[in-house]
C-alpha cells in the first residue's frame, strides 16, 4: 500500500493543480509517486506555482544554455539568409532523439512555418494531434483561432512566423516537462536569431515562462514589454485557453493591439478576434 503524501507536499500539489486550472489547463496525466516526490528536488523541480515569485523591478530574461555541438555555429548562420539559416537549423535537428518524446508516440518534428523575414513571430507551447499529423504548428481548432487573430491584426499567416517551444507532441497533449523545454528551446532561439523579428508574442504560460525564465502569473506577465534577445516580446493567452474561456478574447485583443501599435499596423475594423 503506497505511503501517504506529506501534508505540506499534498498542499503544494493541490495549489499547483489549481494554478493550472486557473490558466485553463484541465488535462493532466498521471505520474508515479516517486516522480511526484522528485517535484521538490533541486535537480528536477518544474515550475512551482506554490513558490514565491521573485519579480524584478524591470522585466529581464535569462539566457538558456545553448546545446554543445548539435546546432550550426552562430557565425555560419549569420553568413546566410534567414531561409537558408532555418533550413540548416532544421537539418541540425534531424530525426531528433535528444529527449524522451521521440519514444512517446510523436509522428514527426513540427519545426515552424511562415515568412523567414517576418517582423512578427508567435511562439506556442507544443504541437497537438493535428500538428503532429500535418507537421505544421497551429492547424487544429486553436490554430484556426490564431489565424483569425492574425487576420484581425490586418495580417495573414504568410506574413508572420509561427513556432513552438518544443517540436514534438507530448503524449496526450500533456504540458511539456521542464527538461524537454530546456532541451528543445535552443533550436527555437536559433530560429529567432535567423528571422530577427521586431516583435515576438508568447502564447500562454508555458511559452512565456520558458523564454523569460520567470514563474509569474499570466496577469503579471501580460500588458508589458520584455526585451528578449534584442527583440521586444509580449505575452498573451494561448488560443486553446481562449476556446475554453472565450471571455478572455477581449483581453487578448488588447494585447494584440499593443503589438499592432509597436509594428505600426493600422487598427483593424473588428473589435476582437473571433473563433
């Protein structure tokens, strides 16, 4: 018979689950008890909603470690155009086996799609089932909503670039693990370096927390600009969350209007993005 969890740990887990529910994340997967106990170890601790948030006076970002020899050297990427640079990065990824996701049912790598010279880049969390089948990010219901959000800004998908923190579908569309994000995100950072967008929009808590290396709530993350790798970054809700809670579309539209102003885009005639 399994031993009972420590009351303090039980409370911490309950608060973490409630935190994700507040963000609109309701789908969870079951982990062994030993893995749950590891949540509080220094080596494998994921984002802990129960931990106090250390919010700096000015938003800053932490540079994640670059992979050792798996990526094309920076100097070479700067010597070629963005389309060629993206192709070289994709070749470096190959049929990736760097984390456990390659053994957990993913069908293919979902690299990214869009204009290699885009001024606006959207970063999501991870591919879903439709994306895993088609090999393109944001093609399911959430993707259709993102397309409408982009149209509301006066742009098309061909004008922007869309990618995810990780490039393989987690089983059951679960939230990516911290080590998976840290293993895969350097490829995303190289994509950003190749495209050099003027503005990045992080879609949802996982994307925002990974790129900014903070543990703040969405309420704290939204409505402000961050400097990230010589690019301005804004945070808004993930389209999948908006499908669960359409009331937040108006708040998302405020975030997109802030982005439009920064890019000098004319205000669209619609009041908010529609599903």
